[in-house]
C-alpha cells in the first residue's frame, strides 16, 4: 500500500485559526478489507463549515477530533477495490478528508458516489454540482421560495454557494443582487454569472452605508436573502427587507472565531413579518437528486461557469483554508493533490 | 346626539411615551348617516401595538395620525342604529378607539361584530376571545406548530396573549413554561393558568442567569417559543432552543421606545436550525373563526379564566397604557367606560 500524507487538527483555536492548529504528517495506508476501496484524491474541498468543526462544544456537528485527519470533501479515482460496486479507474466523490489517499467502506450508503465526468469536470462535484450547489438550491428553493419578479440578495456572492444561489434565482426569473468583497469579485458576479448587480461590502464602512447602496441596487426592496456572512452585511440587508421576506441562514463566517456577532435590528423580524431560518444541507437528503440534476444541467450546458481557486499540494491546504475564512479565495476553494 | 369624550394623540414621543403625548377633549357626536350605528363603549382595550403606532415612520401599520382619536379595540352596546344589521341593545366588538362613543359604518366588512354574552363576559371579547387570543392561536398553531410532549415557552406569560398561548399549548399536550415579571404573576401563571413552570425574569440580572433558570425549568430544552418581549429574555431563551425549534415573534415591547435592541446570538439560528418568524394577527383573517371557536369554548367552560386589570374612566387610559408598557398590568389591561 502507498504511504499516505495527511493533515490533522493539532490544536483547537482560541480566537482566530492559524497555521499552528494544523500538522502535516506521513502515515502508512492500511490494507483493504472486503468491501473497501482505496481512493487517490485529485482535489480536496475547503469549506467554511470546517472552521466550526475545529471548535469544541455545541454546534450542529460533532467537533473534529484532535490529532485526526481533518474532514473534508474529496474527488478522486479508485485505485484499488475490494468492492463489487466500484472498479479501478472510477471517478468518485466522497468525504476523504485532508489527505492524499483514503480507504472507504464502499458499502456504507452515501460514503462514495461514482460521477459522470463527460460533461462536468471532476472538480465541480465539490462545488457547483456538489455540496455547495445543493446548499444553494435548498436554501433558495425550500426556504426563500422565490417568485418570478421578486428580488433575491446573496452574500459571499462569488463563492461556491453564493454563485449557485444567483444562477438558480436568475433561472427562476428573479432580480438577483450579490454582495461580495472586492471590485474584481463584483465584476465577475455581474459579467460572468449574470447577476443584475453586485455591491462591494468593503467599499462601505458600516451597515448604514451598505444599506444605502443596497437601496439603490434593489429599488423594489429585497424579498429573499441567502445569508453566508452575518454581522454588518446581515444588518444592512435586514433594513431593506420587504414585508413577508425570507432569510435563509446558511453561514455566519464572520462569527466562526467565537466573538459574539449580534443582530442589530431583530425587531424588523416583527415589523416586516420576516421568516429567518437556518439549515444544514446534510439534513435534507431528499433535495440532493433534484438539486444535482438542475445544477448538472446548468454547468453541463455552459450556462453556469463556476470559478475555482486552486491551491497546489496538500501542504498548502492550511494557508488556503485560512485565506478562505478571510475571503481571499475567488469562487470555490480547492486544493489540487495530483 | 350625546356629547363625546375622546383622547387624541397630542405629540409623538421621542424616546419613552408619557402622559404629555395624549390629550382628553370633548367633542360633538356627528349625526348618523344611513348604514351607520352609534355604539356606547363599555370597555376600551389597551395593547402594546399602540405604542408602535405612536411613532412616525416605517412599521407594519400606518402611524396613528396626530390630533386624532387614538385607535383601539372596544366592546359596547348599540344605542342608535340606521343599519338593518344591528339593533339597539346589540352587544358588539369593534375598533371604536379611545372614546366613549363611536359612529360605525356597519356595512363595512369586519367593522363591527355582534357577540354572544351568554357564556363569555363582554370584556373577554377584547382579550382571550378577541384579538389577543387569536394572536396567541396563530403564533402557536401556525408558526410554532407544537407536538404533544414538546416544550413551549412564552414571555409576558400572564398577559392577554401569553396566558392564551399557555392554555392552548397545554391543550395540545405540551410542557409549558412561562416567563413573567414578578412572583405574583408567576404564581398566577402556574396555579390558575396551569403552566408547568414560570420564571420571574426580574429575579435574574442578565441573559446568562435567566438562561440557567430556563435550563432547570426545561430539562428537555425548548422546542417552541412565543416572543412578546425581546432583548434579554429572547437571548436567554435562544440559548436553550432545541434543534429545529420555532420562534413566533409577536412583540418586542422592550424595543418600542426606539432604542436598538440587538439579538445577541443570531448564529444559533444556524447552529440549531431555528425558524424565527414574525407575524401580525390582522393579516391572518382565515384563522379568526377556528381560533375564536376554540378560545370561546375554553373560556365558556371555565377551563381558561383570563385575568383582567381594569382602569376606571376614559381619563385613566393614558396612565394605564403607560403602565402596560412597563408590565404594571396583570392580565388583560382594560379601561371601563361605563
């Protein structure tokens, strides 16, 4: 069996995460048991949820154990198989973690999925046609429930989730307004993704200024908001929500480091009769097939061209992840492991 | 026609409301036109929503006009009629405002409703079997959607809305925990209304202390929360919400005077996948018949004995209203006008 390279959680952050919380190490790959396959990862997915897992204590998922391989989505190729369900050479998506190889119990439902790379590049199964895409679909379709002609806003609009929210909302006849950090991201969101407008939150010092910019971009107010960020951006959007607006809460990246992140104007939930609802995509298994079908068609047909930021080599994963938390990536953050 | 006594909004509060914002005046009662009736009010209802109407600017309802009679629910008796739909002597409920008499266009749908006082005292049509009761019913049944065995919490638990929430939730097999201000109110909530427990928020200095008391009273966490207050109480409850909990936002009395009232832990909406939804009962007309039927049966059978605080005379309305905003009332706050 080949020697493996892995990154483990070395320590839990007290405050901001840093490179000292990760450790790269070599370790042997165990021999396969019956029903297992060996996967050689091509790409590792980096996602904001991983920051929450690094903390101890109450969250929606068990914390990442100390000293064990960091969890994470991966795409790759089956290189050894003792399962009748997978053959050597199969392109697969799974939760292989921050490592070069993974040994997978292939009989466990959902552990590994064979994918079709004839129209969709393998890496997109970690982004637009994977967990982030389904996340976008669920929050938009099930919580925001947009009607044609309504205005939908989304934060982190150039990211893996936000970009899919926008494309899916445009396909439903909505006016779509993004919020992103930086002029280059806003430019991409409008020109390549087809959003109607995008606001650079870095150009606006506080919620009041950002809210004013939103007013100009959303002359009819905001009916649905897909929240990836929290804090100032959420406050600014709430001031622009229409009566009976819906807010799907998918992420609050701004609060992952543990500092309290209050909502400034909760009374607007009453005044505007808003619905504010949190969700986690893994709890909505029934939505994966319809979501992946629609997203696969959008990507396969070229109507949705997701952007990726690709770091090279497993050793680059910690810095790429820390950059993601600060918004330094552009589109889906991946680590190429080949 | 009899001379009328009315209370008008004299000025808009900048900050806390005070007696100087109201003015009592005499004015003639206009002659009836065809289709109109004259109602002699027996009781005026005082409700927290009136404070929001006193402000200028964006809210869910048009502001109370300056110099005009304060809006408000009333019960009374038809004393003159030029409508075939109402006879002299009919007991009626309507929105007569802060005054002794009102002239009502009886043909306008919903303007005036004849009520049955054989089993339910007239005043209860302003409380448990009126707008506050329907408010409780809608938030509980449509937003919280409680299941038998779940835990439901409600703030301002001894008030007109809160007491009905508790009785309706008990009728659905829930564990019901109230939050109220003062030992006497908590005692009433448990002994007379049948709540399982009640916490005196005045005995707990901050959200952390209140949350600890909630933990003891809700050993299985909180599945549904009916919010009448906001601020510290909301923060404390959110720390105890179970996964997939529902929060019906009916009032944020603590914020009516205009000071910002942040929500401390909005990230819990994501972590616990909460649904937080605001509503206004007047927008859910379809719920009034089933709600009034159930509440009328609960009150008529004696299973729900709502408490009232009754001020005497129209001139006492401003002080009674200001007391209501500070929680000095006990149960439904009324003004007796006979």
